[in-house]
């Protein structure tokens, strides 16, 4: 608190501006019906052309000279709200915007220039949840992360995955925030679904590389997800049944005056329930088998308004994935009854919790205080037990082993939003995070009669680190057509008695060319003190989070970008951007790396060096009319140069994809029917395959691989189709809305590459054949949804 106030005083003195002649109008932008905050609403003063946007809690502020003004509030899918006022002293003005159902269906923005005003941060996009609902679905599930994969500069990695690979970076370089709390596992079902339930989300903002100073600790992107607060007027909810999972959400007031609200949403897959009857039919007295294969997640949020200026929030999130197989065998041998039980599986769990207090101080400073907790754990296990009983003897033994890896965070935050004058908008604060790492712990419990062992290995690799930062950013209106976000973040990282200190400048500049076009540029320096060691890009659960140490340094990245954003005729918008990122201490796996060998430090399995990512991104979207949608194209390069890998020569990074083209369009057949399609084309990712083989001195076959990532996977192409049909309002009795969705994933049944495997062929099986393994081919799905 004292540090942030001191930093603010220094900034005000150095800037040399005075707020005495300014009056402040501030307040909250909310939905008229539910009273929920509207995040990202554009607030514009017509007389001065000054504009701003509401923050994650719906708060806005404008500093204006005394006078008479017209303030317009705009947001996609809502009717604009206009307030006229005489401003001779600072005042609080809350805006309540009316949702327009007809506008929701078309994503129409009333003022065609609204969508580019107030956008200071290049490379950032707010993703429409309504657009995500119109996309073709994989197995009947709405997935907002899959919608983000269709944006320029964002890739999915492999077939069906919900992973994000932004501008050539890996999954571990993304900061994913759920109500301001980091989420370390963003995937379900081996990466085919994301952990975010669309029904519980209020907004989603994606920053690619050049993000504001309030965010830090990652190199590639920030995905800022905010949960719904809950309807303050009425109980409402949704329910959905799809091919493999069901969803349910409910929110509303907890008090008669609407000051306390709740929001709950949950999902569960029922793959295990579908296969259970088949398993039961095959059971025998001598053999029993059961498969556990499911996931679930749920979000819960409670909000309490103490008064017009003070509010409390509490959010909780939990997700779990389970993959297990248990079997029981019974037989007799030489008069003895033998019983064998086998249980093996994988599971991973994520939890987040946050308590938050927000306060509007003197109409002037919006303060946000939070304490949060994050937990992520993966576990693989195998248990075998054997018992033999005869008339004279009894023997039993067991073999139990488990591997556990995880990470826990405790975070405290204090940040402030302050509008000191007409030309300055400050955000500043401090935060500190305690990271508790468990890179890998192996437990072994063996009783084989003569051989017994009960040990735990890898505990010596557990480590606690502290990441602290102080930041300030100022959105400066330099002149009528020029706006900049100038920021500075100072981060300190304590690990193994070593202290890393980083000074990270941030700059984003918008120059208005005319009323339709804006030139944008940005520069950012980011440092990442924690690393993700992933065994595969498929999102499988053996992902280990580890800290920077004395030997393995934090990764560092400079990124520069420039581009244009503009509104074209007939409701089209265009965004074009080029970027260049150069990396230091980039991390990659050493040859022969094995992260499950807990007796050896994980630090021996990674190497560091230089890297560079650069590319071109183009994006066109149509927001008006019966036909809406977008198309994006990315030309990108990503390579690494690391001593000890590829003989020190530069090689393409795993996510170096040269061309990526995505389109998604929907056509409103009527007010109740929508037809849509999505196409995705991408050139192949690099992988490493053998180029030959030979026999060693013991006669064993040894593969010769040649260079790192020496082969390109085949090109990827997919066409998805989607049809949404809403029931007539007159036929709905108890529900507000009901609709069904029919989707076809990979409508052309193309065999896209998922992985490649090496097999032997030819006489004597001496030859090598590279075989493509495909995953999804022509998958139809259906879901039925109701809103009440």
C-alpha cells in the first residue's frame, strides 16, 4: 500500500500535471436486467471526443473541465445509453444498458467506430461469447478457447486440442487468469476440451505478447477470463445435454434487495456411464473389470454489495480428470484359491479460490484488494496385489507405486484505477506470489515376501520461491488523435537464495489516421521465472511446472509490433499487425530427457539458449447484417539456437507453423435459425524422425535421427458445419429459450495427422516406415439447450 502510494506521488510529480481544474465523472456500467457489470463498454464524451472503457468490475472514469456534456455508453449487443449532464463538481453516474435481443444475434455495434475507440493495446482482442456459441461444436460442447484458436497468431497445436500456442510460444508461456487467479491446467480429456464452462463466463480478453504492465510472469499471452457475478433481479439458468457431457448453470439473488448474488456453473462428462453397461455385461465371477474415464468442473461465485461504493467477492473453481482401470482375477491352482487385483490410472486436479474487496474512494480511485490460492496436481499410479489361500498356507504380496507432481500458489494483490486529469488514466499496484513447487515425487511400497521396500524419492527437489512485482501504467491522451499506454513493471524473484530483479518497460501507441483508421505500435519486455516441462504437445497430463534456479535462469523476451486497425464499409473491420520477438534463456529439452527419473534433477534435462519468433497477422470480421463472421491469416516463424541441441545449429521450434488460415462465418436463415461453417488450414509442424538405423556392438537397433525437428507433418485442413434452431417463443412454457445444435466436425473426413509413429517393414522387418495416426474423422454431434 505504501509502496504504491509513493510510486504514484513520484509519477504525478514527474508528469507535472494538475487535476485542480478537472471534474471527474465516474461510476459503473451494468446490465439493466441483471445488474451485472458490463466489461469493456466504451464510454465516450461527444463534446471532447474523449473515451475510455469499463474495467473488469464495470468501473469507468472520465476527467473533464467544468461544462455541459453528452456521455454515450456503447457495447456490442446492447442499446446505447446517452446521458446529458452539467458538470461543475465531480459526480458518480452509473449507467444501465438494455440488452437488445435482435442485436445479440447479429453482433451489431450501433456506432461503427465504437469498436476501435479506446483500444490502446495492440495484439489484444475481446472474444465474444455469443460468437463462440455459433461455432461448430466438437462433441456438442461450446468451447470459448477453441474460438480463440481461430484468431490470428493463435494455434491449437494438434487435432482437437484446446491448448493455446501464441506467436510461436508454448503452452507454458501463457498466463491464464480466472477471476484474476492463475490456472495452470487449461485442458480436459487429454486436451480436447478446455476447462472453461462458457455458461459461467462474463468476458474473455486475450493479449498477445505486448500486454499492459499490470500483467507479468509470462512471455506469450494473457487470457483474462472473468466469471459472472449473478443476476441481482431474478433466478435464471441454463442446461445442456450433449454427446458426451452435460452442463448446468444457475445464478440469481441471495437476498431480497439483490445486494447479494450468486452464480454457479458445472459440467460433467458421462463417458464412464456410457461404457459401464457394456462392462457389466461382460463381467464373470472369475474376472471383473471397471473403467473410470470422466472429468468435471464447477465454478461458484458470491458477490455482496456493502453499499454503492464497496463490494465483496468470493470465487471458487475446481476441476478433475480421472482415467483409471481396475481389474480383479480369481482362479485356483494346485488346490489354492488365488486372487489378483490390479488398479492403474492418471488423474489431475485444479483448484482456485479468491476473496476480493473493491472500493470506490471519493469518486476518484477504484481500489481492488485480493487474496487468492491456486493448486495444481497430477498423479499417476499403479497398484497390484496378490493373495493365495490353500488348506495349509496363505501368502500375499503387493506392489504400489505413484508419481505426483504439482504446484501451489498463494497470492496477495493491491491495485488502483485512478483518473487524475483529462489526459491521464493511471493503473498501479503491487502483488506478491509464493510458489510451492513439487517437480516430481515417486512413492514405492513393495512387499514381495523376501523383498520389502517403502520409500519416497524426489522430495529433495521440492522448492518454494517468491515472485513480487510493483507496476504502474498510464493511458495518456497526447493529443486528439494520439493515445499511449506507458507502463513499467519491476519484478523480483527469490529462488534458492538467489534474487533476480527485472525492470520491464511497456509501451503501446495509437495514432488516429482518420475517423476510420488507427495506426498501432507496441514494445514490451517480459520475463518468465517459472517453466512448464511438457512431455507432449497433445495436452497429456504429465506436465511438470518447475521454478527458475541458480542454474536454469528465467526466460526473457523482447517483443515489438506495429499494425493498423480500421472500419471498412458494410460493417467490416480489418486488423493487420507484424511482430518480432527475440528470446533469451529460451528453454528446450536436452537429448534423451526423462522427467520421471526423480533420482536425477530435472535441471539436467533442459538446456537454454536464444530464440526468435516473428510474423504477420491479418484479420477481417463482419459485424453487421445477416451474415457475420471473420477470417484470419498468420505467417509466422519460430526458431531456437541452443548449445547442446542440434550441434548448436539453429533449428525450427516445435510450434513453427509457416501458414495458418482460419475462417468462421454464420448466416441467419431467420430469427430462430442460424447456419454456420468453420474452415482451418495450416502447414505442418516440425517433428524429429529417424533418418536411418544401425546395430550397436550388442546387436541392438539404434536409430540415427540427424537434425532436430528434421521433418514436417502433413498439411492440416478441416471443414466444420453447424446448424442452430431455436424453438418458437409461443411454444415455450417454463423456459425463456430452448434450442438444439447440430454440428459436423471434419465434414470432409480428411485424415489429418495427429502423431507419427515408426514401424518396421520389408523382408526381415529391417526397413522403417513412417505411419500417420489420425484422430477425428467426420464426427457428427448434437446438443439440446434450455435457458430459464
